[in-house]
C-alpha cells in the first residue's frame, strides 16, 4: 500500500520507514513543500533502471495530488521537471 508522508516525518522516522519498506513491502511518497519529491519502495520491486521513473509516475497518477496534472503519467515527457 502506498502512503504519503512529509519530508520531516521521513527524516524523523527514517529507520522505521526503511524497515517497513524492506520487510513489509510498504511504499511511501515523500512530499516536500506540498509536492511529491521521492518514492521509497523495496528494491526487489524495481525491475529495470529505465522503468523507475515511469513506475513512479504511474503510481502518482492514482492519487489526486494537489496541483498535479491529470495526464501526468501519460504525458510526463511534456512537462518541465526542475
């Protein structure tokens, strides 16, 4: 199950988050300043280096993120990433 947590929560509970990801398969989207910043996912779920960004975007598309375009997963190459 994918959970959204703040960067501060991730910092304060990093060891617990890593353990939950490794042993329970938990996944996290870390949000910084109201925007998704990183995905914490178990390493065994990553199939290929090229697919990592696409997998992250597809997971993001399932959530109604504030300010995110609805077609983010399909048209991610059209957006400018800072």
